[in-house]
């Protein structure tokens, strides 16, 4: 199997090597791409409406958000002359869900990202022997009569030939794309992972998605062990019978976990690393439904921008626009992209910081979202402030925590946490004092617009939130668990006492 993996790496080498060469000339590479994108723009109805004639007029193209482009997106093929293959829905964890149009060229961009990433791992990473990989499958969990749309799992970001080559290596639960409840999906996924003794790679989005599965396996280990009696080896069955599961003993060949590791995901990765102390956990970099923006390279010790696939512009805090080769190390910028699917000068809402150079190209570190704010009555709590507040609060290391705006019986905030070292009342008092350091929050409390903050501790908080997101129509594997939800719910009690939630069937 080792020779097969090396052969696979050789197939990826031409694409990877072409990309590596561009890292020594980022300015020229981006100019070439900008010219190509401009020609593509001029062939579209959207481009024709702008009244520009030359790439020199690029600054006249408006910097836009999804809402600005939504009428054009809904008018099929008006953003790009190329046909739209499908529309992919974003997770919508920090706002309304978006429908991103995918053309063949955009999907090719993701394909290029995968080729570069996989080649780097095969050449510079741990020695893979079985090649077995679980790539996050996020079923749509369709309502009766609903038609599937967009991608069904991460492998569908890839071209058909690459999917065909990967198929023998993919670990996938049965009936993954059929209509099913989240409980059935989770039970099937955990059983599949338990039977994947030769699993070497886990590729997911949020590290909390894997944590939820580990918690599920631990909680239901007796039932799962019984259900898999004749399929698990005696050694693995013994590992599963322990009160504290040795996860690396359960997957002895696991070498890589690929997931988000920046900003809000950093503490979740820290918790995950304790379960897998000898496994490489590699961050995915800046990767979104809209575009593959950066790729992690082991040799670069960081994430380099996809210079051949996305034209980048970066807005500094003063509002000035800079190109890739103009970035200054240590400064903070907001990301604006133009990609091959028809989004031009599109404001991503992500903040980055250039950390160091690899060849002549800056490596970019994701800092977080630009505009993550909860505002029920004018309190204007930002994600950055809440994250700092929770750091100051006396909470256990690596605890799962999420502050949720609640509307009933009167507006208030509830901190959902999977375990605490003090009583909920004491923690709530400390939380309230810290939140009142925010001027607008304190004003809202003094005016009686907000009730005091509350705290709810329960070991299955992540499971409850996952079920809540499913009920909101979001894809489980894509769900992000930030420290602050920006969409209000009615009550935390309703979320926690959902009688329709059944962990195992």
C-alpha cells in the first residue's frame, strides 16, 4: 500500500510543483490571475453593468457583500458567463445562510488546493501506510420531499478523476447520503469509525465535530460494544470497555487530524490534542465555501495564499487596500477576494495577520471574523469581547463554552458549558460582572432591557447544540461553535430540555 500512496503523490506532483513555483513571484502570479478574472468579469452580465473597460479600472469595481450580490446570484448565470453547476449553502453560523454559485473553474480551485495539500503531506508529512481517510460527511438531513442540492460530502469538492482515485481509501458510514435523523447519522458514523482500525487521517472542519463523536462513543460504549461484538477485534473491544478510553489505542495508525485550529477553534484543538498526543493536528488555514484561500504547507510552517486561484486584496484598519506583496508582517487586515466562480471584490468578513514569509510569499494567520456581534436591545456584544470575557472567567481548561442570546421570558444571555469547577450561580455572577465592563451591555442592564446572565452546565451541551443547529437546517459537519452565537434563541431551557433529542437508537 505504501507504493500506491507514493504513486498517488507522483500524480499530484505536476499540479503541486506548478503552485510551488508561484510562491517566489506572488506579484506577477496575482497580476496574471487578475487579468484573467477581469476578462471573465467582462463576459458576465454583472461585469457589463459596471461600465468599465480595462483592468486599470479594477478599483472602480465595488467592494461587495453577499447581500449586495444576492439579486445577481438569484439571476442564474449573471455573475459568470460559465454555467453554474450547483449552489452550495454555507453553514450560516454567524448570519443568514448563503447560496454560493459553483462553476467548473471554482471547483477546480478546490481540486488544486487538495492536490497541493496532499502532495505536501505525502512528501513532508508522516509516513502513511494504509491511506485510509475519513473526510467529513455532512448529510443534508433532508425533510420529506426535499431535493438534495449542492455537495453531499467533502470529497465532492474534487474532480471526478480524483474522487475515483480516492474512493478505495475513503471511510464512509452506510447510507450517508440518504434521508436520516441526526441521531441515526451519528450512530452510524461512530460505528463506522470504530470499525476503521486502519484509519490514518481524519479530515473535518470544526474540531468540536470530532469531539462530539468521541463523547458519543464514550457515553454509549457499552451499547456500541454490544452492537459490534462480532466485528471488533478482541483488543479493540477491550479498549472500548475501559472507563477512560485510550483514543490512540482505538485508532493505532492515526497520523493526521486536519481541522480548523485558529481563532475560536484554538482551545478546542488543545483539548483534542490531549486525546491524541502523538497525532499531527494540522490547521486547515483560511478555507470557506466561497473559495480556497490558503493552504497549509509543512515546509512553510504556516499557510500560504492560493495565488493561482484567488485574487486577494487586503483592507487595513484605516480602510486602505493592499495586495499580497504589499502586506506588512504583524499588521491586521480584512480579506477581500475575487474568485473563479463569479465573486469579484467580495468582502469575506475574515481578519488575517501576515506572520512570516515562505519564499517571497507571506504566510497568513486567521484571526477571526470581522463583524461577529450580538445585539438584541443595543448591547452590541462582539465575539472578541466575549472571548476575552470567558478567558477571564474562572472556567476549567478546554471546557466547551458558548454564550447564547435568549429572548424569553425577557432578553438575556445564557452561558452553555459542558463542565464547571464552581456552582452555576457563582459562575453566573462572575460572568455578569465581566459582561458589564461593556458600556452598551451595562447600559442595557441598568435600563432593564436585559436580565442578568445565566449559566447552564451539562456534559451533553455540545450534542444539544449540534441538534439545535440541525433543526435550523444547517449541515452538521460544517457547524461552527464560536464563543458567541449571534442569532438569538427563545430560551436555553427549551434547547436543553428538547424531548425529541434521543442520543442513541
